[in-house]
C-alpha cells in the first residue's frame, strides 16, 4: 500500500499524520478544531484515503497555526505516499453540489504547486471557525503536496455548505488523480519521464 507517516513539531504546533492512499476512507482526526476535524473527515472519506491526524496547537491564540500546519504535514504525507507517481492518473476534477453550494475542483499532481482560489465565503465565521482558514489549508496542502489546484465556487449562500463542498470536491478529484491507470500502471504520467 502507498502510505506515509509524517511528524511535524514547531513552537506553535505538534502534528502527526498517517495516511494510506489505497484505503477505504476510514478516519480518526483530532486537531482541537471541531469544524476542521469534520472537514478532514470528509476529505478522507470521499478521497478513500485512510487518515489519522493528531494536532496539538496554540489554540489559545487562534486556529490559524493548527489548520495551516496540518495542511503542510498532510501535503508532505501525500508527496511521500505517492513516491515517483508511477501508474497514477495524475489529473482529477469534480463538480460537487451540496444544497445551495456548487464547487468545482480540478487538480494536477504535477509536483508544481499552485493554488487558484475563487471560493470566497459570505460570512467570516462558521461557528467559531474563521472561514479564511479554508483557503489557508488548501494553500498549504497544494504547496507541500506539489499540487496544482483550482477551486471555484459556482454557487452558494451558506458558508458551511461552501466549505464542505470544497473539501468534498477536492477529495473526489484527489481520488480520481491517485487511482491507478489500468492502461499505464507501470509508467509515470509525463512525457518528461518524471513528476
């Protein structure tokens, strides 16, 4: 199985991430940030990546460091688990509807990190959670996972629905991109010969 374990310790956070790319979508995520845990659970479930994340962070300041640093560690784990990316489909996309929200995610596991984010939330908070942290998470994930990622809100008036649709759309796109291509299971999906 393609799997990875990452630990990251700074003055602001202490994080462990374990993932298995060929899993069933089982999850056990505990970051101390309830809404974020819910989103990580969605990511695991819909990408079919088994995921266990533990984060102890400086939540007495705010949630920013915890959310961003989990994105960094998860991106690093994805990079490690993919290895040389032999046999993957590489590209994935999804239009994800959730009630009023419709979010499109398209990605390339190219090794060239880039985020295009056009999914602003109508409110600054979802409960106690700062909605701007959704973008911060995906920026960290894309940068440290070597992912070209485009996320676009096509419709939506409820911030919870928009955020959850974004996580689910990225998850489904990741699932497609990480799947083995049965026609090219032994090759790297690039004319350059490496990703």
